[in-house]
């Protein structure tokens, strides 16, 4: 025998030993609803409705770009905040125009908010530089 560890199937029951008398299988749809080992031969629960590929929303193509630009505007280059803000606004308009198509609205919002923070830091740094330049000019003119 080439099958290691396999057992042969059990013998069939003798005729007339079942509860029904003539051993007729139950009709389809009776008993367990066709989802078990009954006559229906079901394999479990039915598949979910609408299953298959392409059923859910996809990520907006510029979602991660807006987030990365927003992060970079905080970390190293504040002018990127302007780009993140503009791209984020455009992406949010596209997401709101077709609500079921795109699924990463939160990522775009976070990138846009980080872009706003980057723009505020840019404005504050420009004000700070102007203020320091004004102080330098005042201190230079007072030394004369």
C-alpha cells in the first residue's frame, strides 16, 4: 500500500438499518439549509455580496505626496508647505466630488494641515528675519 497513514473508508450501512426505512436522502433545502454535510453538499457560508476585485475605494494618487510635502515643510523646507496646501486643497475637492471613489481623505487632510503649519512657520521666520534685520540696522546706525 503506497498511502502512508491513510485509512480506508467505512463500509456502507446494512440495508434497512436507517431511521427512514428505505434510505432515501433528504430533499435539498431541508434540515441544515444546505450549508453543511447534508444532501445539498454546501461548502459553508455564501460569498459576501459584491465581492471581487475593484469593489472598494482606492487611494487618491496625490494623497501620499501631499503628506510627504507637509512633513518636509515642517522638517527642512518651509516653502513646501505652500505646495502641500495647494495640492491638498485640490485633492480634497476631487475626493469630495466623488465620495465613494477615493478612500484616503484623512491622509490628504493631515498633509494639508502640516502644510498650513509649515506656511505659518515660514511667515514667522520671515518676520523674525525682518525684525533682526531692523535691529541690526538700528544698532549699526546708533554706533555711528
